[in-house]
């Protein structure tokens, strides 16, 4: 499930008068009581719905088989233990049947390449949770440059709010005198061995309207948090402010404060010798990616012409030397590393000690490029690495203290392979995922549909090679926040759908990042409907090609994708046979008042603004669902502990549709946060429920 947390978030300040102007949709909402997330009455309603849904779906003869099959794969010890390279180690967080909450562990880079590395356990979350009587969920760690201590982030139940605790790697304990923060939507990172840049809830004015830190403080070891020095304060209408520290093997670490003005706009500040922070002269739509060899690396979400320079195209990967920045409005010489074409994008970027790595997609097919600086000539080289084609390429990790990097490749029918690069730009396969389902009879094709305005929308279809006639099909999409949907080896779809004769379709609709910033921006705000038009065009194209029928076509999406499928369900109920809607946004008139919703105003618009409210009202599923229309059956899946989108949207939509007499099922897990699952058993349950539901409603195997 997506919808990012902090690095690119946005909010617009809504005045009291603005909220008063929102109209009867707010005042006369008979299901607003369900917004009391942990209230006794709402939780009783949730329990009642869960009992009904589980009573139907878990009694399906295939439910237990599906659950066991997914859980077996999730707990399998032959999974690839993806890790983070740091100094001479690979750090990994691992969950299995013996450790459902997981263990944080490490091994050497050399040993990691072996089939069965010897892991050193650092922290056992199952034991910690039992000892402390807490429901801890792992949320990552940030370590000192010397790799002696780490700031560990722990969530109660999987939400975005975390407890930050300093961990001693040698003693494997939490020192009482360490850097520790109580539960909040906090961020913290080491600037040095004994200083931390952090933001948390300090009280009024310290958190943005979106619910994220607005103040950045510098905290020295041994001081109480009350003695920490404020170094930066953003605006309450921002999404957040926080620090990122680029660490170098020389020990000269570079701190940058990022002020998230909106979800996609940021300002970047460097520390000056006098203790102040100076704003870099970059456009708001510059997106910080990393730093290597003294070069700061960005991508551009919009065209930019630096003063006295030439126009730089949106989507470009650029760099400049930090030493060349002289302060003020001086723009240092910019080097363009890569300019994507109209059907390509720089999808991921990661910097290591010696190189900049970019995952670059051309027509939704990936590759990895390594960009290296020759200091003597002050020039960059561009090397396309030798990896398989016709699939997705992702950067797994790069080392700030060494030459190593890791990548992965996969597609719909090819299990994931992990590649290690020792720094010679010659990646070698070191680990591969065993086949989780029989793909020998499967094939993937890429087609194009024509949207309402004539735009060509690509999509992938994976199915049996000799499929006879229309078949039950699941169409999946997202279409938002510049997120690219690329070919993926999905055990869930493979085991529970494809291997049973179903067809799986992945749509690359506008709003995503498949073709760069312009593809995303084409469906922003008043143009949101274009994403829905694209999705409907793909559905219609599937039917026109004879691949499926309306009764056999199901749709699935989560988070922003949950908004996508619920909006499509309401707009074109005649086009679909069933819907699975996971952790969704749905009430788009109140979304800014629910969870972290205010942070996404840059994506959807502010319903307090009459102009924005007008276009939002045209598609908002909650306001448009009607008793007089026959909708396809729908299953809503959400989580009580989701403090980002929250379960409110799914609750209210389900309750409203049930009252209108529609075919609705609802399931709310208590744990898991925005992922709707905190451990493998919960994940297996969610996917087994979803696919049993789809098979029942679409007639697969019946």
C-alpha cells in the first residue's frame, strides 16, 4: 500500500471559513460517527462486519488452502534476504514462522554472497515484545558513522507513529542514557556520533496540519530533549520538515534540511559556518536523490532554466559539486547525467561512495545505469549494466563506505534474482527466488488502450498461453503520486489466480510515474478524472479483445488505488464484475480531515477551495454512490492501526452501501498500519480473503 509519508508531502492551510463552505456533504453525513477510530460503537460495528465476512469467506473450501499456500511462501527460508549495505555488513530484517514479528540481523558482505550466510542476530522483536508486553512492529533503523549505535524505530501495531530508541550494536541493548523519543510521527538521524537531527511532537506549533514534524532540532548526547537547539522551523501549512545526512568514508558528513512545502515541492537548506541554514537555489520541483564524491544529485519534476544557463528538461537527472556553491542565489554549474525520452523515466536513484545508480525505464521495461565521475577530467560516464531485459529493475542497496551495490530483476513469470556489483559495473547473480508457481504455460503481452482524450495507455496481460475465450480477469492499478507500476513476480497472483486459470492485468494509467513527471501531472487535481478514464479504457479494451467479459472482470487496488477502484465502481458499474478495495481513500470531501489526508492536497486539491471542491465532487465515491444503481459486489479491506489513510474511508463507504442495499463485505484487521498486515499470518489472511472473494464473484474454477 502506498501514499508516501514524509519526503514529498503537501498540505494547503484550510481556514475555518473554508471548512464552513464545504456544504451539506459534511454536516449531513449519517456515518461520520465511524470516524471515531477506536470508539466503542464503531469498533462494535467493525466486529459485527468482520464476523459476517469471515463467516462467509473462510468457509469457502479454498480459503484454508490459499491461506496455507501464501503463509508457506511468506515463511519460506529460501526467500531472498534483502538487506542494506553499510560499511562491511549487510543488515537484514527477517520474519518467518519462528519469528513472526521478526529479527534484525547482519552478516559480512562476503558471507552474504554465500547460499547460507551466518547471521548475527542484533534484535529479536518477538522477545522484545514479550518482555515489554508491547505489540512492536519494525520500522527501520539509522546508524552512526562508526556503526556502533543505531536509532531504532518501533511502531505499536504498524502505524506511522514510532518510538525511537537508541540501540548499542556491541552490547545489543538499549542504553538508558541514549537518544530516545516517545511515540509520535517523528524523524531522527545522526549527524555525527554524538549529535542527532530530529523532529517530533514538541507541543503546539511543532507539527504541521498534516501531522508531521514542523521543527528540526539538534540534540547532543547527554542532553535532555528540552535542551536540544532548534535549527529550523517550517510553516504549519507545510507537509513536514526533516533532516537527511549523507555520510562519507572521509567522515565529513553532509546534512541537509528538507522543507516539504507540498507533496511534490521542497526547499533544501545547507548548514552555514555561523550555525544558520542557507536555502539552495533550486526550483521547488527539484527532488533530492543523494550525494557522491562531493556531488549532490537531483531529478527535476519540471523544466528549469538556471540563471544564465540553458533549459533543463523535466525528468532529467542532474548533479552539481557542493564546493561550487558559494551561497545565496549563486547557482553552481549543473551537469546533466541523463535526459529521459517521452516514453521513458528515471524511476529510482541511489548514490553510493563511488557512483550514482539509476533504474531507467523505457516503455515500462527497466535497466540500471551507473554514472561515475572522473575528478581529473570533471566528466561523468554512463554505463548500462548487463542485466536481463523485459522486466523490472530495482536498486536494492548501495554502500556509502565502499564500492558495492545490489540490484534485482523480475517480471510476471520470472522469479526475482538479486545481483551484486563489487564496483566494476559487472553485476553477478548471487541469490534467486525459487519458482513459487508453475509459469511454464504462462505468457505476458503488452497492449495499449485508447483513453477518452486519445492518449495511448499501456498495460500488461499475463495469462495461459492456450487460454480458450474470455476468462476471469483481475485488473490492478494505482495511478497516483508518480508511482510506477512495473512488471512484478507476484506469488499472490501466481498461486491464487494465474495458476487457477485467471488472467492478471496491470495498467499503466496516468497519475503514475511510468513516463516521468508529465505522466503523473497529467492526472493531478482538476485532471484526476483522466486516471479513471484510462482505467476504464483498459477495461473496455480487454473486453473488446475478447480476453474477458464484464461479468468476469474484477478490479483491485489499495490506498490511492483503492480510490481508483471505488471511483471506477461508482462511475462505471456496468463495466466490472467485482471489486476488492484495500486501505482506500473514498470520502474525498473530508479526506483532508482524516489521518494524514491534508498532506495530499497537491495531488487531489483542497476541498475547502470551492473550485477544487467542484471537481472533487464529480468523482468522490462516497458522495456519488447511490441506492438506485446496481453496483458490482465489493470487498473492503482495511486496518484499525492505519494512521495514514485510516480505516475511516472504508468503514463509511461500506456502511453507506450496506444501508443502500448493495452487495458489500467489509474486513478490518486491527494491526498492520497502512499495509493492513503486521506479520505473515495477517498478510496471508488478507490475500486469501481477497482472492477467494474474487474467485467466487468472477466464477474462476466454478
